[in-house]
């Protein structure tokens, strides 16, 4: 019972949140702050198109399959269920990390495409 709750919370956490640290470091010399703010907001809206829920769910399913298989090999059905649950949570977390990385990449590429010098 605990595993579905943890999995659901993980999916909601990663799928529902917008990265708070998706603001890259930009050389602001000669840049209008107002224009940069508008461009950053546009680029962040493009990053919102990254399918967070799907990637987190895919990670959870993959983790559950691998965890269940390992648990079945080394133990009984109870072990398989527990390792599947742990694998699902870890897979969801990995999927969430991948979402954040992809969002950062989208924002960075968007700003570079608009002529900004992104430093990180």
C-alpha cells in the first residue's frame, strides 16, 4: 500500500512543479533587462512543453520492471513486490531529474538562439 502512495507523490512532485532554478547565468553586458526578462519568459514557456509526466511515468514503469525482476530472482513474491516498488520510486526520481535537465537545455538553447551569451 505504501508503494503506490510514494509513487503517486513522486509523479505529482516531478510532473507538477516548474523548475525554480531554470534561470541560466547570462552575460548581461549591453543587454536590456526588460528584453531579457521577456525572452527568458518565452524560453521558459517552451521548456514547459517538455513532457514531464510522461518521462516520470516511463521512469517509474522501467524501475518497477527492473526492480521486480531482480526481486523475483533473489527472493520470493514479497521481495519482488518490494523491489518493484523501490524501483518505481527510483525510476520516477530519475525521470524527474531527466525532465529538469531537458528543461535547462531547452532554455539555454533558446536564449543562445536569441543572441545571449549563456555562461553555464
